[in-house]
């Protein structure tokens, strides 16, 4: 099959969940012998024409000139190029900026599969007008897509109840971490089991501010490491607000998988603040790495972690949990094992890749 993956900033991942997904899926499909290409923005750091068997197509995105509205142009030109290259399947990651261009594309000879992402219109970074546009784009996406993908059953439930649809459910995957390497911690001057960790894009819906306030209110001696690019508007705001707090360390974006896995594995606890997405890739990776997880209390996290986590809704909740967990650490290994077993059972990348391959083959044959 000829498969194009659009809607991301590109691979290897230097940004977020969709980029990590595109990287894992594209490499897995290419290893099975399919002709796969992924679109990268021209500003992406990776300049080679191929990545682990996946072709890289560089496409301009005038984000510096147009801001986030550049995504509409970028998605449209990527989709148009994929059609020109006669892709059998186009997998569009997200619908908000792609859907307005669907009516102007000749999709007769290709199958369009749209990954619906999370509750994009609930992200507080968007204004009211943008949120309305995103909601309206759902109908257009339904009309032009040959299949819709949801990565979480709560999202699938939303489309079933509100649009009478039954999208295809395929979650993200993760890989169980092997033996840890404490040497990785030396670069960050950390001691195993004596630091707290946050790994997230610094966006309001990831509850970054609540996490930092809760951590400070708990009065802990051990540092909190915040991994995530803080070069955006909200990230800069957060970094300024907490710059005088010596216990909070903004480590910036880290994308080396081994480093991230070891940071997760050796942390005292990983605090997961994501609240509007579906199956968040970084949550699965934390589970696979054997991290003890404190998660924001929402249906997405509850469905995946079940009773094998502590949950918070506010900074006050988190402060209480952090203080209480100091006396409860011996009971956590069992919960960590439970979460790793969930990865083995439900979130193995090789199974996820096979499900996508089967779906694409079915669409072509039909």
C-alpha cells in the first residue's frame, strides 16, 4: 500500500502526541513493506529524505507569518500533494485545520482516514470563534472521510451519542521499558527516587499551573522537573511566574526516548495533568516505564489507569496527595505492575500497527 500521513509537524518527534504516533505507526508500516511517507514542516530539525524506512516530504508552513492559521494552508497542501502522489490511503491526524479543505480535494482515487484526536474545541488556548469553527468542522469531516478513528472509548461515545456514528477504535501504543540506567540522571543532577516529574506540552488544558501550585503548597524538599518546551506564549508566562522557585526546574523539551523513559522510571512520582485528550501517548509511556502516576481526574485518565493511580482536580487536591503519599510508597509497586500489565494486554505497538494495516487494507478492497 501507498500510505501518506498528514496533519503533524513531522518525524522524528520534536513536538507532541500526534508526532510520536506518526513516528511509531509510519516506521512500523514501512517495516511491513508498505510505501509510507510523512509530511514535515520546512522548519523541522530533521533534514534527511528518509527516516527508518519512511520517506520524508518537506512542506512549507508559514506559521511565523500567519500564526496558527498557517495550519489550514499546511494541511491542505500536504493533502493535495498526497493525492498527487497517488496515495492509496491518507491518514490525517486531527480534523480541525484539515476539514475546511476537504471539499476542494479530488479524493475519488484515495481513501481518506481522519484521526479525530481529543476534544479539540475544549482547549482553552482557542477563542470562542475558533471553538465554534472546530465544532462545525466535524460535520464536514464525517462527510468526506472514508473512516474515522478514535483513540479512546470516551471519544467514540461522544460521536455515537451526538452524531449517530460508530468510529473505529484504535488506541495508541507503548513499549515496556527494560532495565533502567541511572547514568541518564547524572546529566540532570538528579537522584533516583528523589524528584517529581511532569512531561507535557505547556498548555493550559494540561493543568501545568495547578500542578506547580499544588507542588509548592505541599512544601516538599525534593525538586519538581518540568519537561516541555516553554517557548510558547503560555509556557513563557508559566516560566516567568515560577522563575524564583528554586525547587521547580524547567528542563525544556527533551525528545530522546531513552532519557525520557529513565526520567519516568526513576522519578518518585510522575504527575499527569492532561485533561481534554483521548488516550494520551505520554501517559501510556509513563505506565510502560514503571512510573508511579498521579493523574488529573477525568474520564480519559480514569478509563486507562482505573484504580492504579491517585487523582487530583485542583492544586489543593494535589498538595494533599503529595503530602499523603510520603507515607504510602511501599504500597505502590503493585499498582505500577498493574499498569505495566495493561500495556502488555491492550497497548502494544505491534498490535496497534496491525489494526491500522487491516483497516487500510479493508478500505482499499471495498
